[in-house]
C-alpha cells in the first residue's frame, strides 16, 4: 500500500509539475496536483516505514471491502439519475456498509438517514444542484 501511494503520488506530482505551478499568491493549474501528489508520496513513505517496523504478521486477504466500496460507487453512479438522490444515497450506504463485518442493520439505517439529510441539505438546498429527490426513470 505504501509503495502504491508513493508511485501514484510521484506520478501525480510529476504530471502537476508539467503544468504551470505559479506562485503562492498566483496559483497555477499545476500547483494543486503537485502539492497533493507530494503529500501522497509522504503518506506512502510513512505507511511503508510503519509496515517495515511491524514484525512478521500473517496476512489474510479480506475481499469484502475491495468489492463493497467500488460496488457502492458504481451503484451510486448508476442510480443517481434513475432513482434520485435519496434512494441512491440509501443504496450506496447499504452496499458500502457490507465492507465492515461489524456493521449492524440499525447502524447502517441511521447512517443512511443521516447521509440523506446531509447530502440533500448541502447539495440540493444550499448549493442548489438540481438533483431530483426521488425519480423513477428506467
């Protein structure tokens, strides 16, 4: 994971450096990717250093998070326009909660309700993004 972060961060910083970085008072289009890529490199180095400090540990692969989280993102992309923002957020929350073995139905439903209120409040009411609360387009 640390090596992946270092490689990805180095690539992003390198691509960002290819654009005009500008100055701190007049930021160019390459500044943000360069800084984020550099931060990702530092985080990757920290993760790698911590992994080297830990003694040999048996590694078991749990595929649930690796399937549930991308699946939730894909489900959100497929349902936001067809079902509306409220059902899309609820479905996404339920699928994403499958990544955690310790999640409960009650906790997932409370999280879904909280996220619906938060997402609808921020994106629809405050930012005025034209998202249908509920839509049935198939």
